[in-house]
């Protein structure tokens, strides 16, 4: 799992996320270090898995201890550190996204509700305006987003980035955040690895050569594996592992050939 995918998971849970659930996951500490997520407060409920019928239980403070009541096991004590909440910082996130994409006309506060304008990109067919909305899973999510977009100047192309869900947005395209961006394990910055113009179907200029459809994606996968200590020593073995990751992350795309992967891997390893 990538750091961007973990970030999406935390955002999708809103204020219900427990830090203890994520602390051991790859990429979590990088998200904390960059300020993309913050630990604070105590969660109001927790999942009880100690009985035959798992259930949500309200967190209480009883006789000097935090815990919850289970119909089968009675009061179950929990360490305070295991109840610390974690939440995303959407202002920091949208700033990171804007910087990664090189946007202009960014808005530093929400347009309305939970909808943020990340900024705009110039294209040969007009502006591509990018927004972020935490979830596109329910009618309520969609109505909140549509109400926010009504406050905005209509641009030829609109893209809504989200952490969860894929509901159709009238007059716009949508994509999950981790489908277009990843956290660079070296710099800690978000980096783009999917061309947003392709997602929203902006006409592309014909430069006379074959478009590079794999470069950003392969470079991000390679750097992430190196940064996380997952890279294998043997080039052939690592090339096959990268191919497997690509197939899992981009299931609807034709994967690159192994020789193509090896070229990018050799470049990343300094020509070795």
C-alpha cells in the first residue's frame, strides 16, 4: 500500500479514525512528518473484535481508565495511546497538491463546506480547474459538492480529486487522489504520475513523437520501493516486482514491457 492510499483511507474515515490502527502501516510516519495528518484528541467509538459479534462501542472513562462496554465481556480497558484520534489536514493537503501540479488560482480556504479549489492548469483547450472533496460516496456528498461548484466560475474542464467513492459529477470528471499523486519517499513531496489532461480528455498537442505514458508512474513506483526499503537487489527480480505493482495499481491500463521497466530502473540506480 502506498502512502497516498493510506492517506485516502484516513481521509475517508473523517473524524472516526484511530491513530493506533495506522501507526504500524508503511507511509504513516511520512504523512505525520509532512503535516498531512495529525494526531489529536480521543476517538468517540472503537471497533470491538473480542466477541463473536464485532460491533462499534462508545469509548468511556470508567474508574480512572478508558475503555468500552461489550455485551459479552463487560468493561474492556484500553490504553489512552490506543485511543488517540488521527485526522487529515485538508488545507495542507490542497497546498501540497497545488504545488505538485503547478497550479495557479489556488484558494486557501474551502469554496464551501468540505470542497476545496486546488487551482487551475492552462491547457491548449482552456483552463482545467482542480477541486478536492473528501468523499464521493453518497447523495449528500454529491449535493454538497454541486452546491460548492455553483459558486465557481465555470471552466472548460473540471477534475474532482477525492479520497473515496466514484459518483458521477455533472460537468466534471473525478479521480481518487492516489490514482494521480504519490508521496515521494525521498523529498516527502506529493508528485504527479498521471496526466490529468488525459483523465478529463483535454485534446493533447501532437509533438510528433510517441507520448511517454509510463515515465511518471514507473519513476514513482521505483522511488517509493527504494524509499520504503522494498527494492530487491537483483535488477531482474526488482523489474518483475515493479511490473506486478504496476498491474495492481493500474488494472485498466496496458502494462509496460519488462525492458521498458528495466530502462527506468537502471536510470534510477544511477546507470548500474
